[in-house]
C-alpha cells in the first residue's frame, strides 16, 4: 500500500480485504452504530488505526457469540468492562449452550457406540420419552 494511501486511511475495500470480510459487512456494522469511519473530501470512508482495533474487537465479540446490539452496548464506552453485567449474562447463556451441546454430543456418541438399533436402544428410548410433553 502506498504511503500516501496509508496516511489517508484505508478504504472500505482495503479494510474489508485486510480482515477477510465483504465490504457490505462493514457497511452493515456502520449502519448498526458499531463503526463511524472518517470521510475524505469526496465522501468516501477512510479507516484509521482506531477503526482497525474496533473491527478486531467486533470480530472477537461475534466469535464469542455476541449480537450486534450487545456489541454496540459494550462498545459504547471506552472500556467494555463498564458493562460487566452484560458480559456476565452472556457467560450464563454460553454455559447453557455448552451444557446443551455437551448433552447432544454424549447422545450422539452413545448412538454411535450402541450395538443395538436405535429403536431397541433403552438409552435412546429414555431420551426420546423425556422429550414427550406430559409423559
């Protein structure tokens, strides 16, 4: 990248390529209030070092399972830890998802290891019966 281009900031295409994202994702994050790039004289977006950090933080939040609304709230102050309550709530939700995923994994592992057919397996029947309302 040319030095003058770097001093002027990255274009949306350059930033998108750097993070392996389609440019429309950055536009969507901007419309959701997560990004506020500077504009050059002709109105084109220009992204500086703070924007790169912001995109990295958004990606980290998305990887952690946070939605755009929660991310906007977390990033509304200089320190995301200002919203420890939101983070603690998300940890509880993740723990529930992990427990459900672990139970699903164990059920599938049992099905793979069980020498009986699915219909004859007492463990499978028990799991099915437990999901029938009013049983």
